[in-house]
């Protein structure tokens, strides 16, 4: 199977040089190129790819923080860091990077890495590689232009906000940079319930259930005053989950 890849590099000459080396020394297909880390994160909200060639010095969201965010995704790419900085190598391999390539590029070094990458692809079933054993226990979210790592158990509920998702805990409100459907994929189904097209609740944090019109409900979460609607189409499943 031919590997698909994207390049995340803020300098166009470096993008083009890396693409040339990939095209010359491998059969890997480069499908997209980006010069901004946040754009890469948004890409992975809706797409998957096999390999990410990732520069560390990116605007908006640097490569290390981006790699940490992608580690939470259900379908995560093989990451090859490309950078001029030797000092980040240890951290890169803590993030389970496949390789760490220094600039300026050595053709021999890049060619050897690509050969190793394709050899790995030939010997490993890709679908088994990208499926994690279980849903991650933590999630990366945003607040005040900073990324916070929160435990999923802290989440009380989430609500759709156009192409983003607002995440509520008992004490804080965060933003997840993806649709509520994408957000739902990061959650364990046994604890979280999509009670409405615009809302997901943590069933372990439901404090009150209030009967509403047309056999639907409103729910209140522990420590919060907001009332979350359960839609009519979800009411039967909700009753089963909550044993009503």
C-alpha cells in the first residue's frame, strides 16, 4: 500500500526540497503541504494520513505541541520531525516520533529514513497500527490561546459552537478545535452520551433529570446551573441508559 503524507514546514524552499527528496527516493504520495501548525491540527479534525513530516518551528502552534495534540487522536500519523534544532530530539522520541531529521537536509540521511519508513509499512498492517487499544484518558483543549491537557473525567458536558466545540468542566470552559461529531469520537461511549445534536453529557456527572414537554428531559450537571436538553429522538435511549 502506498503511504500518504503531508508536510508541515513554514519555509517554502524547505517544503519544496523535502518534497523533491520524498518524490525521488520513495513512492510516498505527498497530498498536502502546510506552513502553519494550527492549520495542520484543523486538517486532522476531518482527515487522516499515514505520515506527517513535521517542522518544530511553526507559527500558531509549534511542532511539539501539535504532535502532543495528535497523540490524542483515534487515527494518528507516523511523525518524522524535520528541524534545525538538535536539542528537541529527546522530547521528540518521548512523543514516539519515527525519526528526527536535521536541517540542512542530507540526501543520504533522508533517503535512508524513507527506505526504513516504507519497509515498516510493508511489514506492518497499517490499520492495526493506527487503532489504539483504548480511548485516550486525556484531551487537549484551548483557553486564552493556550493548550490545556484535561482528564476526560473532568468534562461535565460539551456543546456545539459552529465548527468548534465548547467544553465545560465544573470550574472552567474550554474550546476544542473541531466539530462536536469529531469531539464525540474522542470520548468513551460508556460514559458520554450525545443527548442532542448540539450537546454531549458525561452521564456520571448528571445530578438532576427534569421531565420536559413531549416526553423529553432537561438535565443538570453536578456543580453547574445550566439545563441541558435531551432531544425527543434521544429520549428512549436516554431512559435506557439512566434506567428511567
